[in-house]
């Protein structure tokens, strides 16, 4: 399975300020910006699986939530350009997955995986190679507060059949632009 991982440190100062000022979840803001950046890259709509390429018309993002039984549940959030709708869906679906201890999956959208381990600062995360998941995956830990900016190292893993390094690098650049220009 030809998986590739790129690592980049992003300036997330703007998202941290918006999260604090508006009472929003930082991880939700990251997920929104990830989808906003990914929607501009055609390769994000393609999933390599079982020797075939499947094309999707819409995107969703997967988050892992702690559930009421002390475990974790997987939760797919449909992407909507309308920030208020995305935020509403995020809150409703993650709360439901946590309260019911059941994963929520969306089958008709291309899923971008995420893994946020915000309890610790990480320099890099490399996901396990598996034939079960060929979806692109964005991973991060705790952001780092500096004197003038807040940064967040992220790892972006993707299937090389799905996209090339140039597409991935373009996504990371677009993600940084979405974060820096985020407004409500």
C-alpha cells in the first residue's frame, strides 16, 4: 500500500483567537478549514480501494470522539461550505456519537480522516499502513503557543495512487491560507 506522509508546521494563531473569542471548538475549526482546502483539489474526491478508484461528489470529515462508556467512537461530519451549518452538524453528530457510544458513518461521501491527540505536543504522527483505510488523513497534537504566534505541526498521510506529492503540498498550502483567512 503506497502511503506517503508529509509533515508541516502551520500558523494557527487566527483559529485559536476565533475559538476563544467565539466559544468555538478549535478542532471543529481545523476540520472546517481542512475541508475548505480539500474541496479545491480533485484528488480528494477519489478513493483507491480493492484495485479500483471510486469517485465521490461530496466530502465529509471523520473525527474521533470520547464516548460515555470511556471508549472512543468514530464520527463522520458532512462538509458544508456554510460554516454555521457545518458547526451545527459537528456539534449534533459528535454529541450523539459520544452519548450513544456508537460510531456514525456516511457512505456516500469521500471521508477525510483526522486524529487529534491534543493532550500532548507532537512533532509528527505516522499512521499505520493498512488495506482497510486508504482515505487521506490529517493528524495533529497540541498546538504550541509562542510569543507572537501559535503553531501546530500536522501530519498529512495519503495514498499515492490517489494523489502525488505535488497535490498534497498544494493542499497543505491551501490549508494554511484557509486558516490565515478564516472569518465568520
